[in-house]
C-alpha cells in the first residue's frame, strides 16, 4: 500500500505545480494580438457589417484585461484568444460586406451604361443617321 501512495503523491504534486505554471505567466502575447485584431476590425468598418462580432470581441478583450489584472491568467488567455477570433471574424465579415457593396455598385453602373447605350442607339436610329444594329453585328470577329 505504501509503495502505491508514494507515486500517487508525486503525481499529485506534479499536477499541482503544473497548474501553478499555467497561471504563473501573464498572457502578454495573446492580449497584444487581441488588441491589434480588435483595432483592425474597428478600422475595417466591422461595426457596419459585423456589429455583434466586434462588440463581443471588445467585451472579451475587456474581460481578458480584467482577468489579467486579477492574475487569473488562464481565464485572461482564453478571453484574449476568443476576442482575437471574434475580431478576425468581424474583419472577414466587413471585407465581405464591402465586396458585396462594390459588386452591387458595379452591377448598377453596368445597368445604367446599358440603358444609356440603348437610348443612344434608339435616338440614332430614329434620326436615320446610323443603320440599325443587329445582334450579329455586335459579336466579336472570328
């Protein structure tokens, strides 16, 4: 029985020390990365396209900083990593929103151009200055 307790005690002592090591180091890298990503998300217009994501990232970053000040480093590390992930998501959604907006503008500009071109063709045909254009005439040369 005694030979069984000695290794068990040593294992428990090692696990206890390992737990202290995890809490022992402040998550400076994770906090810095989270701050940077949240700032980038703010600058990328995430509030417009991903308001919930960026608000969650700000809240998690605030929680991480509070936990870090309270020396609850494991919680601070997890909150900082969550804040970074949410800020990253917000940046991606902001980029997607901007791309969709730009694509919509291009579609509208093309429709306006088509409409103006059609109007000019109809005006030219009604004045008799230009012969009618058939679809075969507009195809690219072979």
